[in-house]
């Protein structure tokens, strides 16, 4: 969903080569539309957390998302700088370099999947890639149908988490991209507790002990966490860990759009199909 008044929908003359993105979700979508931005904030970290679609070596790293390099941006001279609402506080500073457009997702005003498709089409309109957006959406729909057919006949409720440290996780539920993917695949999420606007609850591992569900851990792990978990009695006590059915998935941006949704679905279904009753 677009933030009104910032003009992205009127940017039909913009080209990808003239766009810089502070936000990774917008960047991954532009890459998937074959309209990659000229510059992206924290490009190295993008590859750790988003992983794919990968940024070209020609994409310029603009520095921290929270504090982009204004001098470098000025040298880049983009026609537009794209941000999401979490970076709205940067708009006055960025506006001294170029026009700033804010694109929002996870707004709570509509379901996440509908917003993912809307953002895809809006960015495509802004870069003259409307046909590419429809092809991307159609291909994703076809692929999700294929993935549904590959699932085991019975899949236990899933508990999807990312580690913050060795004792705390983000557990994803309502409003999350991962939840939207589960709905597309016809799978059940074991986490039914309230979540924030990004679709996760931050909880201690002890909150998961009583849940009879198959644990799915999405990488990356924070530094040192895997080693600490090997020595953690609490971790070993989780039902899915105790019986060896828990799964680990490669990174797929939890706050992403269509590319991350499909990447997460691909990896999840591959693991479930390969190990329907036993762990990874």
C-alpha cells in the first residue's frame, strides 16, 4: 500500500537506474521485476537476510539503513529515493538529495498477501514494468499451486521462529509474510497469540515448550547462538527438538514481499517433502 501524497504512483517517468532504495523489501521487488535500483542501503547485510534475489555487483552500497551516506547519495544523484514508513524520519534529510517516496507494507488495513501484490504492481508502474509485475504474480501463483501438490498429506501445525539470541525468538503469526505463505499453501500456524504490525511476537524459549507443533527456524542465527543452543537444556526440552522433527530454513526476508514469500515457500515445502515425519 502506498503512502498517499508522496507521489510514487505518479512517477511513470522514473527508471530503475535512477532509483535508490533504503528499504530491502522494495529493493528485492525491483530486482525481481528486472528493474534493479542503482543504490541500496547495507547491501552486504541484504545478502545475509534477504539472500535472493541477489543484488548486482554494480549496485552501490549506500551505508546504513538507519543512517545512509548522504554524500554518496548526492554523488549518485538518483531521481528518487524509496523508503518504507520505518524510515520516515530520514525523509527530510534524504529530501535534500532527491525526491523521496514512501511505500508501505504490513499496514493492518488489509491482508498481507493483498498488500504484497499491490506493492509489486505499484513499483512496476513506477518503473514501466507493469507487464513484468503481472508475469511475476502469475508465475508465483502457478508455483504455489505446484508447491501445494508436493506437500505431504498431513502436516502438523508449524511454529516459525527467528532467533534474536539464545533465549529469545521472534515467533511469526498474524500479519506476517510467513503467515500469508502458510495460508497460500493451506498450512496451519501453531502460533495464535497477538502479534505486532510486522507479524511477530518476541518471546522467550520457555513460551514454546508447551506448544505441540513442528518448529521451523529461519536463518540466519545471530553469532554464537548455534553453539549456545547445543548446550541449552531449555532448547533441548522443546518438543520438536526433543523428537528430532524441527527444521532449519535458509534466509528469506521475514518483512519482504513476493520474492521472499516465494523463497520461503520453496524452502519450506522442500524440507517438509523431504522429511515429512523426521527432522532435518
